[in-house]
C-alpha cells in the first residue's frame, strides 16, 4: 500500500471516529432533553398531547441514533 492510500485511509478513519463521537454526543443531548420534557409532562395540561408527541419523537430518534453509534469502533 502506498503512502498516499495509507494517508487517505487514516483520514477516513479519523472522520469516522469524529462522526461516531458526534452521534454519541447528540444522543446524550437527546436523552437529557427527553428527561427534561418527561419531567415537565402533566397529563392534565392543555399541552399534554403535544408534549406526548414530542417525547415520542425524541424516543424514536434516541433509538435510531443508538443503532448508529457503536460502543466501540473496530477496524
């Protein structure tokens, strides 16, 4: 493998690691927001249905991101 190809592969590996880290942070942020929204939820509130939908959307996104962010990256 020539140096040019090896450098390109290293750059791609670094980009993958950066994206995985970014996705993990995004998921952590969503989990925190989910917790805050859940704490605000009041079934008697006039906005209860709207809040339920937002909580459900965040749950779906958390699950989707969880499948995209492996616990560790192996090459």
